[in-house]
C-alpha cells in the first residue's frame, strides 16, 4: 500500500429510473475527471491542487449539481457554495451564497490562501472575488434548461406534499414508474443529487478534500447546506480526506466528514472501518454518501442512499466508476 | 443521583489582569445575573434548550459582550451577527449568519431549527425570514456601541484584524482597550434527565471582512450537543473551525472514553493553538468544565449540588 489515490463523486440519492444514456453520460464525466486527476498525480501535482482542478472540471460541466448545472433556488436563481481543506496543516477555505463566480471551489481556495479568514459568504465573498480577479459571469450562465424544468416539478411536488414523508399522488411528471423514494423531501425522480466532490492523497501521503454544490432544488434563498461547512461536508487531516453528499441536514448533524477522521484518530479504525462505521451509525434516519482517501493510499466510498455517482483510482492501477451498489 | 448543571461564557481572549474596574465590574455583574436567571429556570423545570436560549438572549442584550447589542464591527463599520443552537438528545440544530437588524440572533437560530426543514439561513434571506415570522428587529444602529466604534478605529490604525487574542505583549496603546478580546457569548445546560443543549452567539471579529463567517454558526465548531454533552466554544474562529472544537469534545468522550473534563482539556490543549480558544461544557451526568488557553475567559457555572463559580482569569 501507499502511493497516490483519488476519488470523485457527483452526488448521492439517484432516481432508480434514470435513463441509461444519462447514466452513461455521468460515468463518462466521472471517468474524464478521474483521468485529469491521475495525470496530475503522475506529474507530482500536490493533493490540494489536484482536488481543486478536478472540482473545477466538475463545476464547469453542466451535468452535475455544481457550478454550471447547479440546482435552482425557489426564485429560479443559482446560489453556490464550496469548501476545500488541506490535510497537512488542516488549513481550510469555504464560500456560500456565490452567484457570479464561475468556479466556487477556486474562490474557497483563495479564501484559504489569500484572506485572514476561513469562510466568506454572499456579497462579501463576491467582493473578495472581484478583488482577487477571478472569472465572473452572469448568474444565467449557471442556469440550465434541465434545471428550469426540474424546479417547476419540484414546486408542483411541494405544493402537493404537506408532510414530506408522504409520497406524491398525481404529481405532474411523477409517472407511474416513479418509486416512493425521497431525498430531502423531494421525490427522487426530481431530486437533484447535491454536490460534487474530490478527495486525493498524493505520492507524499498528503490528503486533501473539496466539495462544491448548487444545493437543494427549490431551496429557500440564503439556505446553507453541509457542503461549505468544515467537518460536515468536507474534512481533511494528516490521516484522511473526506467529501460527503446527500441530505445536508443529516450530514451537518452527524458532522460526517470529521467523524471519519475522528474514529480513525480516536478509535484506531482503518479507513474502510471508519467509513462503514459512520455510514452505519451516524446518519440516523438520513441518507448520504461519502468518498474518502487515507494517507496510506487507500480509497473508500460508502453510502446508504439510493446510489452515488462516483469514481476512484489508485496508483497500482485500480480504477472504478459506478452509480449503484 | 445526577442533577442539573449550567455554564455560560462571555468570551475568551487576552483579557488583561489590570482590566479597569469600570470595565470589569459590569461584566461580572452580568455574568452573575445570567447565571441566576439560568439556575432559576432550571430549578423551575424549564428544558435546557429554553434555558440556553434565554441566557444567551440576556447576554446578547447586554452591551458589554460581543453579541447582539455590543457586537464588534466589520471593516465597514456595520454589524453582522451570527448564532447557533443545538439540542443534544435529538441533535436538532439551527444557525444564522449575517444578521443586521434582528435583536436576538439566538432566537432566530432556534426558529430556523423549529420552523424550517433547514439548519442554516444567512444574510438577506435570514433577515427576510425574521420579518416573515414577526421576529423583533430594530435599526442596525441599536447594536453599535461607542466602545466598538473605538475598537474598529484602533484596529484599522493598526491595519490588522483584531483577533480574540493578541501577542503576549500588546503595544502600550492597546492596553486600555485590552478587554476588546471578547469573542462570543454562549451557554450550555443539562437537566436531571440528561437533556442537553448548547447555544452560542457573536458579532465576530473587529474589522472582519464583510461576509466573514466564524465558528459560531458552524455546528461542530462553535456549538455542539449530543446525548453525552453540550459544548459552546469561543476564541479565534478560524482555529475553532479547523479544530472542530465543540464536536471533538463529544467525540473524545464517545470514541476514546474520556470524561468530560479530560476531553475538554485535551481539545483546548491539543486541537487549537495556545491563546486561541476557551469553551464551556456540561455532561449528561451533570458535570461541568470551563477550560481555556487564553489569558482569560468571562465565565460562570453552577450545579445542582450547590456549587457555583464566576471568574475571568485562571483560578490558581
């Protein structure tokens, strides 16, 4: 063991009826991103740099819920958030309420490297972005037709559901083939799996992690989820790097990403045991998934949700891209 | 037989030993008053969640602590308040950031927890949510005190972010305002049935960038509660986030079997740099601990067996 390892994800909680061609598109994107990371790792790029460059690719591609292709707020706009953490000294950076910055993960990195703070949000974050000269676009850039359609469905679903645990009846777009699975209060057919993420351990054993998202479809403006919260959606230490996805509130309550490292540090579990432990014991009634790497070159994915878009690779040639169990 | 316990803080930092009476006495009086309020409430059987909220509301209303009225100012001379609250048994939680007109941020955090499917709302939207729920709001100027205007001016003159701790020997000119290191307010409480709650509220850092979020609204950093303990932290926000301070106290108890006191001492010694952090914590068994690695921490605690304490500097 030892050597580099990388994992990426495109969100957890996936419609079991997702058309085959969408599944194929997702796998191709995950593969492409893994390959980007692998090339960088082979050229000795550091873990934190690899995490950033891979997530930038995921944000730029409109397929997953981050950057372009983000889920829409209740007002039809995009509000993004992201966080990044460098395990070596546990440095971190996070942003929320981003509306015009093309790559939120890079802004999170700048907060970590170029500001005296760890977390900037809304207009303050946008001002910082302009001062740093990052690429700025109109909010429309992030909005895709797919998501405009999904928002409409989500609003219809919410107007019918009073108790979100009750499956929808006669909901437009929720065809007879829809299952009663729900994520975060939405029928899984219209839920946009939240978040993209990447975790890396480089050849020197340095771990890093990052997560980026548009958040919950039809969310209240100003709602912050788990993705920018260090310890919840993202965490990295000398031992491991973790990125989570799924029901944000469950991930926050569970301090999911931090707990993977904590059980390794405090209970002496290895990476696989730690991931299994937190997925099994820390989520209560919530649904989520995570990807993790260890400083020993191991990579593990774990989830209790209905699938998670993911891919992983290690230096010894192992590579896998998957969606279901 | 375990009983109730409560602990509260008004911030950890480089509080000089020669803090003048006129700055020290009002804070000591406030700490005692808040402790009494909390103790009465616990004695009347109020749930710890209500107790933690009411004590923090009282601290927010007091102009000498860095929360609510008396919040430190951003680099633009404005107030941006944040808070979070967590209930141990259910792990329900609520958080808010970027508030400018809400009189009691901790109560808004509680509303987010109880009235939305979310945990955390911020900035304009949090303000709109407050109005939609008829929460008390006032003109922003209500929160701004002359002391904080002076602190901001000073911080700008020294052209640095004024942290909750300073170098061991601050420049002479800063000594008068040494009590500016007043990070946050918080309260943790437990009743004899082991119900636990934690609440934390702050104005943040003097001269902070607009939009800067600290540890206070980040569950697991500034605030945490589960079935074992409730924790509220104060100090340098960026270090408390990195150190996942509040969660780590509970994690050490849960995963390493440490006692409350051992876990809290470990975190304050090992997970954060010297001079950056303090916390208050109570356990499901009615224990209380208030460690800090700064010069001082405004604090008070009491337990059902009659013990009570109010202090600023270390007890030895």
